[in-house]
C-alpha cells in the first residue's frame, strides 16, 4: 500500500500543470482585456482632442488671469499688463499650436520611411516591410504605449499648473533676479509643452522617429533645468531663500525626467510592440 505522502505528491504534481494552465489563461485574458481597453482609449482620445484643447485653453487662461489679478507686481499701464499676459498666452498656446502643426506634418495612413542609422541595437530583430508591420497584431500605440501617451499628455497641464503655483507674475518693475526667473521658467514651459505635444502626436500617428524625439525631449528638458539654474545664479541680489527653493524645484524636475527615462527607455528598446510599430522589425 503506497504511503500517504506519495499520494499527496502525485495529486500535487497532477494539479500543478492544471493550475499553471489556468494561471496562463487568466493572465492572457487580463492582457487581452487591457489591450482592448487601451485600443478604445486611444481611438476615443484622438477625436476628442479638439475639445481637450478648448478645455485646456479655458482652464489655463482662467488660472493665469487669476494669478495676474492676485499678483503683487506694479501695474501702471497696459504695457505692464502685457509683460505678464504675453508669457502666459505663449504658455497656453504652445501645446495647442504644437498639436495642430504636428497633426498636419504627420498625416494619417501615410507610410514613413525608417531612419538610415539605428540607435536601438540591443536584441535580435528582423526587418520587415512597413505594410507587413502595419498588419502585425501588435502594431499601434496600444497596450502599455497607451500609458505613455497619457503620461505625455498629462505632463502638459501638470507642469503648467506647477509653474502657475511656483512662479509669481512679474513685469519690469521687479528686481532683475525675479525677472530672470519668470522669463526663464516661462521659456522652459513653452518649449517643453511644445515638445511633449509633438511627441504625443508622433506616438499617436506611429511615426518612426518618435523614440528618438522623446529621447531628445528628455535631454532638452534636463539641459533647460541646468540653464535656468546657471542663469538665475548669475543674477545679482538673488535672496538665499529664493535660490534654495528654486534649486529644489529644478532638482525635482530633473529627477522626474530621469525617473521617466529609467522606466520607459527599457520598454522603448525591448518592447515588441514598439519595435513593430516604430521600427518595422520583429524578434528574430
């Protein structure tokens, strides 16, 4: 008569493959459901972008107007108002203009050529025809790519409202160091909102240069933070408390960029979806 523990071992060995197969089916089902939701999200997002732009302009300009009204800047004439309103207007229009320009520059259903030189060389890949890539099951900005799309889009309002909260409205009556901070931070906001909006459209339209554009945007972001720190530090009369607060803000911005790059660079290099969609290649 076999020992009881032998029966238990046989029963356990029989159940493990069953449970493993059930787990694989569960994971596959969850993955398929996530993929379906991401496809619905992306296909719903594109037609709603006009409404999103109008809502963005309304919210940002309303918040900027409130910031101007509550500002302690000396206002003597229309020119003093214009010196504050113009930077806010540029910050509001930058992402909207970038979206419009990029949508026209990258029309849908157009096959774009791949770059001559590959930067992403890690892994073993086989080049395929762009039409075969478009017909591949994993082609398109879906799955985890939809999360990156959403992250780039949300970065614009988050960064903009952080700017409104952290940087006071300034005109030429303020000290030189305050004017430098206002102008440099506005320049940073305008450039980065523009670039992230372009990246969003390139990812949405499956443009081959998107991964490089996003890498370039991260690099520009870091360079701008360093340039702001250097330019403001050279301003005469900068209070120590303001310098410390600005240093913490810029350090936080750089940290966020590095965290984003650390999370997304491996995915952009190794993901089959990214390689099929933006590089027209599949695993060898």
